C-alpha cells in the first residue's frame, strides 16, 4: 500500500499541475505497460510516467517512449532500474528519467537535452521537471514522509 501511495501522490502532483496549466499530457502510474520499441521484447512499467503524444496510446499499452518516467528503487529492482531501464529509456528517447532511492534518500534526475550526467538531489525540498521548464515542482518532503512510514 505504501509504495502505491507514493505513486498516487506523485500522479496527483503532476495531474494538478497539468490541469491548472491547460496541458495536454497524460500522467499515469503503475501498472501501465509501455512498449519502448516495435517488438515484444521491451515492455516496461514505470512507477510514474507522463505521455504527451496521445497517438502512442493504445487500448492495451503505450507504444513508444513516454516523455517522463520515474522509478522508485527497491532491493529487487535497483539493478534493473539504475542500469537496464536507464539504458532502454535513453535509447528509446525518453526526455526525462527520475530515480528515487529511498535507501540513500536521494533523487537522480536525467534529462538528456543537456547531457548524460545525472543531477543528484537529497530527498527534501522541491525539484522541478525539466519537461515543464522547472515550473512543475515535485514536493520531495511529502514523498519522504511516505518513505519513512514504509520503513516503520
């Protein structure tokens, strides 16, 4: 329940911003299947995503790269999210990828329009999505509170 509540909270933050600003992008949270390429080999389920090209949406899954993906690491997904998915998202053309590491209380932000070096933040304060020119601010303190609750 705790993990899912993190995703819902992030989704609500993103959805509220999009609604207030008249955006046409669609935020989703897991489970939402994404087929990154044209074969059946690369199906992923980001914890949270934003899709701005509605033509990529089918009845069963999203076909092609979302604009934004976020993963919350767990012991079982750490290697996959930090290495395999990072490479797949980069290759597929995802514009921005966030990795939240609850263990180290760190946020890694990749937005490839600048370079391939992650921006690293502590899990507190607010951080803006490059996708929205930093105007969409994610409240990391609220997410950290849920992480603390999960660890108890």
